[in-house]
């Protein structure tokens, strides 16, 4: 801010910012004290709606650097050359908590990356887990209702959480992951990130590949035990946010090694798991992770509200060479985020400094609306026009994919080895004895809070279906806690 006197919003100098204007000494306050009215009115409007999920988060700017030639797979310009750098903004978050909630909790972490590419912004709105609780967007509002506050008690209720999970056996894999050691990361720096969904890459020749993104932390994985987290959440609710900011201030720039699993399009139909089912991973033995880049965070935002609270990420923000897959969750998300942004930040959200393209120009004919800044000046606002306005390219960002059969509320197709439990069981069997003990204790502690025995039994049944030993141990642990 420049030097000079304090002013009103309209720029007039302020004489007294301590005493409001009254009718006589000790008299009532006057409407003509416009500074007082302006301050109170502005203050009332400081908050915008918090994100309906992932409300609590922290962000930082940085750089993505390409380290391998991926031009055989995608024609995305920002990935076109080894050594090429692209500015990024990354927002980390927890999911269920409200804006003021503690960071050190058992919850997935959001890992949302905005690449400011020369072909427009590419957003990869992922999590720190490779899978998710459900596989169809139509279940998302119900699922989140069970994670958030109960309409009657105003608190998260174990009954609701386990009722939904036990009735949604496809959640068993993600729940096994979440109650394992990685369920409470020590900080945002010490966890991996995943695009989670399968996305389409297409190359210059129009060939299609299905890809999954991995961001492997270079800081190493560090987690908190349930006991450590309970203490930290009480002592320092902002632990993750503070850790990220202070590390960057110290010049200790956190980084992630970026990799992709690549599946040629022709494999998808016969792969042993439905490759578009978000509750499943592609085992690395089937499709190895190929290193393609480095992501580094090296600059803190200067204003949390402007750059973090008002930042918007959309899975629908693609660039040429990258597109969606038929994953039903992803398809639902293509609608949900833009809609949330228009409600939460407004119709011109895309034009705020953190959100607008930094290496490209947005050339649309959309105009006006709340807080339009007049950036288009007197340019024509329609297309086609004869005045040299922007024109369509004739080339879609992504290639079409084949569909078959009639419309209908079809369940996600099942491939040869698909069921709701196989990968949860595999994950359990990969764990060491000590990891299994902590997993069972974490789950049992929560399930024991459920008031209805039928829900408890159904919940344990899902883990038994994943692995008989898992179910047996869990049943014993829950019984011991419930007496
Ligand atoms: C169909 C399922 C889903 C729906 C409908 C949905 C919807 C939403 C909505 C409405 C927001 C708030 C956006 C805003 O106000 O700016 C949000 C935030 C977020 N979601 Fe989802 N979500 C879904 C699944 C997922 C999945 C599977 C992931 C990760 C793989 C994910 C990751 C995130 C992240 C990281 C944020 C925070 C973005 C930010 O930092 O601004 N969501 N989601």
C-alpha cells in the first residue's frame, strides 16, 4: 500500500477512526457517519460460503518441470519437452471438517494442482489416496452427508458413517486405506498425491491412452498415530498449514516426483479390473509408474482469502491432449465444481488473479455479471464476427470414446476380477503384523461407537469379505471394546 492517510473505500481521507459521530456528547450515532456504516457493512460481508467439502486447506505456488519425453502419449504443450517448466498453484485440504477444523485428523487429504499452461489452465483435482469410497457421483451427496454434521445432533455420528459404508461395500478398499497408517499424514509435505481417476491422454496422431497420475513425496512419507494426532489437533489445529508455510519461508521447498501409469486404449475392454472404476487401483505389476516430472512448491500466497479461499479448481479444466474417461465419478465432477464455483465465488471467479490463465489469455465472448472488471474493453462480444475476433480451432481437446447399448441407470460394468473386496483384501495382506494391529485398532475404536448391532455386524462383514483374518480380528477387537 502507498503512504498516506487512512481513507474510506472511496478514497476520502478519514479524520477519526476511533470515535463514531454522535448527536452531541453522549448522544445517538448519526447516519451521516458514513465511515462507520461502511465499515460495519463491509465486515458483515467478509465471508463467502465455505467449500461444501474440502473447506479447510492451505496452498502454495511452484513449478512443474518435465523430466521425460511423453510426446508419444500426449500432445499437451506443457508436457512437450524435457526441461520445460510450468507455473503451478497447489491447494491441499482435508475433506470433512469446516473451515476452522483441525488439520491433524483421519481424513483423506485433497491434492489439487493448477498448471498454468500456455494452452490454458489444467487442473488436476486429486487426493492423497489412489482410490475413493464410491464409484458413482449420484451417491456423493449421501456419502458426504454421513461424513458431515448430523441434522439433529450437529456432530459427525458413527452411526451414519458406518451405516453408509456398510451399505456401500465398494467403500471397503478406501476405508481400509484410510484407517491404515497413511490415514493421518504428519503434514501436507509428507504425503503422496494421486489424480485417482483414469484420464485420457491423446497424442498428435490422435492415439488414445488411459493414464493415472502419481505424485510421490520427496520428503518421505510421515504419518501420525491416532494418539499423536489427537494431541496435535488440540494443541495446534493449524499444524499442516503452518508446516507448509514455514517450510517454504525457510527455503525448504517441498517437492514431489510425478509419474504416470499408461494403459494403451485397446487394453481397457479386457483389463482384469474395470479401469474406470475409482474404487480400484491398477496394480503396478500390470502398469508400472513411469516418472515424467518434478513438482516443487516455492512461494507462499500473500493473501490467504484472495489466493486460497477464492481459488477454484475444476476437473473439467482440460487442455489439448488431455481429457476425461468414462469414469462415472469423474463425469459427475465435471459438472459439480464449476457449479460450486459459480455459487461460492461468483460468475467471474475464473478471472481472479489466482484462477485466471497466467501463460495464456482467456478469449471468450462471455461478459459482464457481478464484479466484471471490463477486461475486454470495447471488443465485439459475439462469434462468428468479421472484426478479427477469436475463432474455434476445429480440433477437440480429447478423442471420442466408443459407447454401446441403450440409455439407462446402468451399474458400472464388472470385469473378470472385479468385486468390492478383492483389492481391500490385497491391501490388508500386504501389511506387516504391526500395521494390521494398528489398522484393526483404529477401525474397532470407531465401529465400537455405533449404537446399532446390525450396522456393526454389516460393517465387520465387509472386512471379513476382504480377508477372513481381517474380519475375525476386527470382530474380536470390537467385542472387547463394547464389552
Ligand atoms: C462425484 C464425486 C464428487 C463430487 C460431486 C465432488 C464435489 C466437490 C465440490 C462441490 C467441491 C468444492 C469445490 C469448491 O467449492 O471450490 C469439492 C472439492 C474438492 N474435491 Fe471433490 N467431489 C467429488 C469427488 C472427489 C474425488 C474423487 C476427489 C479426489 C480424487 C475429490 C477431490 C476434491 C478436492 C481436492 C477438492 C478441493 C479443491 C480445492 O482445493 O479447492 N473430490 N468436491
